[in-house]
């Protein structure tokens, strides 16, 4: 489903305030100064109700399963939302985006990665930054089932990284017509380094508690208590990735995982219109982690903002810029397709 209307090669759209022609520019909320408030407040507060969701189980090729949470169908294009590490359809950003997509006429669903709903899956395999196979399968199945309906995907943080890997691996055969990836950790070595600095260590600790609990529940369900021994010794993402992520998913070690799962190395292989939305003060990564123009496909547009935190982007109105920008971009691309 590649779109011939991609931007000229090596175009990077770097803008301090931005929006498409339908919207006003993004102005970070003055009452949320700094990266951490822009990250924490929007991702804790749930000021708007999400649409009612219907859960669907999808059987994967290896016999495992994952779950989709569908919103109401207003009859428009389908959008699949991929959540971040430790996230789900209940995450604040997912609720905001699902609501905004529905109000813009899209039929939206959140794709939960394996085990992300708290219900352990059937295999040790879970999800990670380079997990492109499961999204590709789900998107292909939806394309087959609902053709000729338009199909798009939106990924946040880890979900954005997994989406980019999926699009790159599929190339011209990608199932979607367009995509958006938000707050993606493009270079995992630098992300791991950043999350061991200062206040960013708080995010690492919070997410690690979730990951340890999920892994313990999985090992209990699979009758493998030996794999859950001494989880309290895991104090960092590197510890978790070295002990669990890498060996379970076929990487030699944590460094091999960070090398191969960094999405910056696959961006040039994407063949569908894809928007990357990124904040320069994202506390999960460094400004120099951004891809260079030479690392981008002609189909990829990089949009940067001076502020916004990690998947925050709260405006003065108390609403997220993402709930305007993401549906606006998708509508623009699907009209031009």
C-alpha cells in the first residue's frame, strides 16, 4: 500500500511550533514548565472519557494470542494504536487518542502487545522495541478482512518503535496507507544512558516495577518459577534486557538488543507516508538521538518541538496537541491517497 506522494528525499521537518493547515500551532502549556511536568501530568490525568471499548482476541501464527480493544465504528478508516512499554488501552495517551480518532470519524482500536493486559500469554515471548512481527500480522489481517477500507497505524514510544520496524520490514507491501510514531526512542543505547540520569531514573523505576510483576505472573502461569528467581536484583532496564528481553527474543545480550532494535537504522526502508512527532526535551532520550536527514526515507517526515516531554504535548487549553495533530495528519494523507 505504498503511497507515491512521499516527500522528497532527505527532508526533515524541524519546527518549534507546528500544525497542519487545519489546526493552530502547538504551544506548550505555560503552567507545565520543563520536561517532567509535561511528561507526568498528561500521562496521569484522565480529563476526558474514553469511548466504550469492545475486546477481541487475535490468535497469532505461533498459537499465542493478543488482544484488541475496539472503539465504536463511525464508518470511517480504521486506525490501530500501539501502546508504549507497560501501557495499554487504559493509558492516558491511549484514551485521549482513541477519543480523538473516534470524534474525527475513525474506527480505532488499541492493539495490546502479548501479555500487556495483565493476562499472561501462552509463550515466554513478550514484546520489545524491535517487535515488528505481531503488528505486521495484525495489520495484514485487518487489511484482508476490511479491504477496501483505509487503514492507518499510530504508535507511541515503544509502540512507535515496533511500528517503524514493522513498516520497514514490510516495505512496499506494508498493510497501512499511512502512519504516525510519537516519542520514539530512536537510539536505545542513548535512551538507556539517559534513563540512568537524574530525575529520569524515576520513570525507569516505575516501569521496571510493572515489568517485574508482569514477568513474575507470566512465569507463574507457565509453571516456570525458576525464570522468576531473584527479580529484585533487576534494578535497571539494562539488567532487565540482559536477563529477560535479549535471551527470550533471540538477541545475544543487551548490547546486541540495543543495536538491532534501535529504529533509527530502519527508517530509510519505510515506504508509506509516516510522521514522527518528537519533543526536544523528552526526558527518555537526548536531543542528539534524533535521526539525521540521511537516515530518513523520502516517505518519513520528522516534526520536532522545543517542548512536550514524553508523549505529553499538553497545550494551554489543558488538552493534548496530539488529539488535533494525529487525526489531522491521517485525514490529510488518506484524502491524498
